[in-house]
C-alpha cells in the first residue's frame, strides 16, 4: 500500500459489520481496494465472505499481496463465539479494540480517517467499556471535551445538540452555549465540505417553539440566545423553527443543515427519508470518522442478506473527508 489508507472497523464480530464490509469491498474496482484496510478479525471476515458467496482475497496489512486483495489489520481477541448473532462481552471487547487501533493509526498518520461498522452497545458495556456508542468512545479515546453526531444524506443533514441521553437530560443540555457551539461546528463542517455559505436552521424544542410561553419557555430562554449569538458571528442561521415543519423545509431545499435538539427529533426524519443511505459523521474530534447509520442486526448476521448500500455511502463520505483533510 503506497499511501495511508482509510480504515474500516469491522464492528461487533457477531453482527452484520463483517458482511456489509466485504460486500461493499467486493463491489469496488480491484485497484480501489488498495485505498482501504479493515481492522477486525480475519476468521470472522472469512466466514462473512462464505455466507455471501464472495470471491474476495484477503491479506494481512503490511504484507505483499496480489492486486485486488483487501488488507486486514487482524486484532486477536480471546473468547469470540465464532458464529454470528450472539450477544457476547468478548465481541464488545473486540469492538472496542478495533476502534482503539483505528484511532491510534489515524493519530500516528498511518490512516486518513475511520469508517465504522456497527457495534452493540450492550455488548460494549458488558465488556466494561461504558460508553453510549461510537461518538462518546471516540471523544474519550481522543481526549476531546465535546463531540457531535451529524446524520448526512443527499437532501437532509441533521446535527444534534445531544444524542444518547434521556429526553429530560436532553432538554437540560439545550443551553445557549451548547446550541451556539453546535451551530459553529455544523457551519465549519459544511464549509469544509464545499458549501461556501451554509444555510442553517435550528429546530425548536417545544411544540410551536413554545407559542410565546404557552407551551414552555425553553425556546426563548435556551435556544434563541444561541442562535442570536451565531448570527452576530456572521453565520447564516435562523431559528428556533417548529420541528414539525423545519425538516420538510430542509428536505425540499430551504436549508443545508438542521440543528436538532435531541436524538429522536433528528433521527426520525432522516431515517424516514434516507434509511439505507444516511451516514453518521462525528464532528468536533481531532480525527475524522463516519459510519453506517444502522445497528448490528443480529437476526440478519451470517445470512448473507444484509444490505451494504449504507456502507457504500459511508465509504463515499469517508473519501470526501480524506480529500478535505487539509481543510479541517
């Protein structure tokens, strides 16, 4: 491999991560596979190939290999179940080790960015790694104070003020400071991705943005000051806008980005319109990472039937991140 690759973490060895990864790699032209390396378990990837009836040669990263062969950074982990569809602490440990290795490679300049296959949060926590998912884990591994989840698709981009917390906690986290930081982060990222003057809309938190206090004052007290502060910095932002209309407006071309106040407020609309193609992107970190936007699907794992469309979208976004690294 003549240049630093984009690394793909295989995800939970019992889930569909290995399957969607080998399927996606098999669709690429042979010469393009040299741009990637998969961090995971070699035996699991071989079993995924067999389940999908794929003729995709694999080799250990750093070794000489024939053209078209996919490089594997093999990370041995004791106790893997050796079959798909099993909730296992060992698989949670493996998931953590794959991501840790990916972060180390990017930080050392040995990889350009990370594309992640899905992990299982229950298995991860059973292994003693108490994170809410990839985003929190990556913030910890990189020593970052804050991170954000962006869901990106062709017609709708959503950046979340908070994600994996209770609704009560999410409301508490929608402070003027956090709203402003989220707007700044989204603005900076979209400029990096080639949008010169990103049009940003901020969703309200209460029905009709509180209706002048009739349904709560959080929109006026917590959200509006953050929006006004961003405007003063020259950011093209409006809001708060009622959440029941802002996503449709963005989807039909009025805005480049919507700031969602909490997990479901942002996830539901984008999964409705782009379930198979939306990409999860971590912002606010010193490294680049994007991911498929689906889970481990233990019921599908090992059947050969898992769709790899979302992985192809993630790989495409990862390539854009790698190409714009100098604009971080």
